[in-house]
C-alpha cells in the first residue's frame, strides 16, 4: 500500500500541516490583538492563540481525513502543503521585516542630534 492510498498517513500529513498553518495564523492574530504593554503575559497570550488556532485546524484536518474519499483527501493534503509553505514564507517574511525595522530604528537612534545655538529674540539688557 503506497502513501497516496494510506488514509492514515495522508490524514496525519493533512492534520500536521494544517496544525502548523493554523498555529502560524494564530500567532499573527495574537500578535495583532495583544497590547504592546502587556508585559510578560503578552508572549504567553500570543502563544496561546497560536496553539488554539493550530488545534482547531488540526481537528478540521482530522475530520476531513475521516470523511473525504481518498482522491479528495490527497487533493486536500496537497493544498494543505501549499498552505504550510505559505505559512513558512510568512514567518520568514516577518523575521526579515522585524530585523530591518530594528536596524532602521538603531540607525536613527545612533545619529547625533545637531546642537543649535540659542538665538536671542529680544534685546538683552546689559548692566
């Protein structure tokens, strides 16, 4: 029995890749809704959103694996692999974006502030 005909293997692939794609989507969602000043709880909340979205996506994948005919299941697995690759591209893009913004902010902060000389606006009284 080949991998393409094995419902359990294709279903596991579908569930795993959908979990990954859902988790990435949840991390992006959590990063958007968690306030910046949330302290140490912020990253934990973002991770919780990622796990929740990933779990829902995995349950959907398992339900699809149990109900779809094998031909449609293979198609769904192929589509989920594309979704996983897109999620990986989104992660890499986000990492690059953060690094570029850090470098830009660091370059702006390191620039010296020009010193200006005071300009008198009224006559100065001499004693």
